[in-house]
């Protein structure tokens, strides 16, 4: 029997169990892979949240001292590898085994973190990012394939919601580790992340692969010729050519461009243009706070006087970590594509806010709005793909989830830092201002990368805060964010049309089977 004879996509949606019934129906394997995902995400976001800040920090402060164009090249390569590798490793995980691929991925990721720590240069960081991307691309399908096999159609909505919540606990803790490690020295961030990811070897000792008997039996039948199994790349290509998959990739790529700009570029924007000491003053008074506990959990600097950029962005993970299961319960009532469309619209509005205002509390509001949008769209993408995947191809389809993310994030990785460099880079604006104020071009060119603003402060004799305000008012800083929002709007229109088309297909499928 050819396996393609039963590989039709099931587009029907199954009624979900209630919230508590769903939670109690999840077994120990589900919680174990949740723990592995948590550890991996703490380490991953420890580096990811501060990558842009590390890249643009001058060499004199232990940073890479590169411009945003070079940083964009690193992010684009990172994005391309991390998101396209699962398209192929997903199918490999289905055939080789999830435990084996998770083990290999952990070793590769440790090598990536150590590479970043030991070789603090453009090429060293690029090589480390490539190893990290490859490790993550191999890790994901094994974890997500396990999740699909350890859940049922009736509890998938809640399972993906909880899983996404666990991801964000890691996403919340990782940047906090980075904030405090990088204030000691940058290489400490990378060493800490290598140590954290090593904990997954302990989880693997307790891990038992669900559906292993079926996989081994299937492999035996393939070997004996009872089942014809296509070459993996042919199999993946056959599924990828289906319209339901192609259109999904195209319409969601724009959302992922928008989404990743928040994590790749917003920390730089906050560091350069947003006075976050206003938040600390509002909460604790003009002296700030000396409480080490508050400084850690809020992502403050060591003096307790301002919120670090990673601390601001951590509101995103903090909200998802505490409320994602409520949003999952709420969106379970709606069609998947409807929930994803509303999520996309909220995210676009948030990016527009970042462009219009640089007041710290408005940025907080924008991040909160974005987080709500993300909760409506992101867990749903996995649920959607897991549901329509044919039997025996769950991890392969969950690898496909990464494709629109790959297209969107790779393009964003290259173009968003470039857009920011053109319209909003404080470094570029400061260099232009120094020339305007009368410094020779040769002297400006001689300033090390990342130090132009402080040189402008010395040159003009103005206070840093006052000078920042003057430069912000004199330049159209928001333009980069408006362009990013426009890409999101095109995506939202695509999602709306895709939802309508999918509904029509489902009706046709039901009519045919009636």
C-alpha cells in the first residue's frame, strides 16, 4: 500500500474539551517536553533578546562594535537556517526518532553559545548564530512532534496554549539572566546560556518517545517493502505543493516580518530613544529602587534607576506567561483563521504606536497590545498545522509552520535593521549632526562604531537627555516603524482572504462526504 493513499488533509475542526478537563487530560510526557522547551528557551532568549544591543555596543564596552547593516546580515542568516532546517528535520524526526534528534540538537546548541563567548567578532558571532540556528531547527520538530502524539484532537487548543505559555516563561527568564550577566561582562551571557541548555540531558534520561512502537513497526514495513516510502525531500515537496500549505506560507510571511522586528529592532529603539527612568520614577519615586529582587524581576539596571530594553520587552513574555491559557480558552470558541486575523490587526496597531510615540508608558502600551495579538495568532499556527497534517506526517507539517516564519523573519532580519539604520539610528544621526555642528568629516569617520552620540554630547556640551530629545524631534524616527506596519497590513488582508477560502473548502469537503 502506498502511504499517499491515506495522506489527505483533514480540514475539519473538532469541538474542544473545557479548560480544566483539557488540562487534566494531559499526560506526563506533555509536561516533560514542556520542561525541555522551557530550559531551551531560557538559554535561547538570553542571547536573542540582547543580540542587537551586543552588536551595536562599542568594542570599548565589550560589544561587537558593528553597524546595524552587519547585524542585519547575521540575523538574516540566523533566521534562514533556523526556520528552513525544520522543513527537512521534521521528516527526519518522524523517521529517526525524537529522542535522538533532541540529543544531537542540544550538543550543537552548546557549541553555538561557546563559539559566541570565545570569538567576540562579526565572524565568531555569525558562526555561533549559525550553530544555534541549526540546533534550534533540529530541536523543534522533535519536541512538537512529541506534543502532537501525546495529545488528542479534543485537547489540542489548550495543549498548544499551555505549551506556548511554557515557551514564554523561558522567554521571560532568559532576558533577565542576560540583563544581569551582561552588566558583569558580555561573555558571561553566553557561558550562562551554555550551562542552562545542558540541563536538557537530565530531562532526556526520563523521556520516553510516544508512538515509538508504531514508528519502529513502520520502519520495518518500509524495509520489507510492505509500505512504499518516498524519498524524504520528495515527500516534503509533495505536501508543500498543496494549495492549503502554499497560500498559508504567503499570507503569514508579512506577519512574521512585523513580529520579529519587535524582538530584533525594538530593544535598540528603546535603548536609543526612550527614557525608561520615567517608569521607575512613577513606580518607586525619583530615587528608584535598591531592592535586588525588584531589579532582577523588572529587568532594571544595577542602580535601580531605569528599565533595561530587555526588561521593557519582557512585558511581552510576562503577559503571555500569565494569561495565554485564558486567551487560548477564549479563542477556542472562534475559527482559527478569525482569531489569527484579529491578532494580526492588534499587532499592526502596536507597531504604529511605537512609530508615533517615544514616551516610555506608550511603549509599554504598545508591547501589551502586541502581546495580546501574538497570543491570538502564534499558538494557533501550530494547532492549525497539527490538525490538517496527514497521519505519519505530524512533525513534517509542524516543520512547515516555520516556512512563513522563515520567509518573514529572514526578510525582516536583513531589511528591518537597515530601515532602522536609514531612518532612526542614533549613531548615524549623531555623525551627521557632528558634521553639521562643524566637526570635519575625517574626524567623524575616525570615531569608533557606537561612540558617536557620546562624542556629540562632549562636542555640544548639552545633556544627553536633552540632546536625545532634540535629535528625536528633528528626525522622522517613526518612518521605519510605519513601513514595517504597512507590510503587516498587506498580510492581514491576505489572512482575511485565506480564511474565507478555507471556509469554502471546508463546506465543499463536508458536502462531498455528506
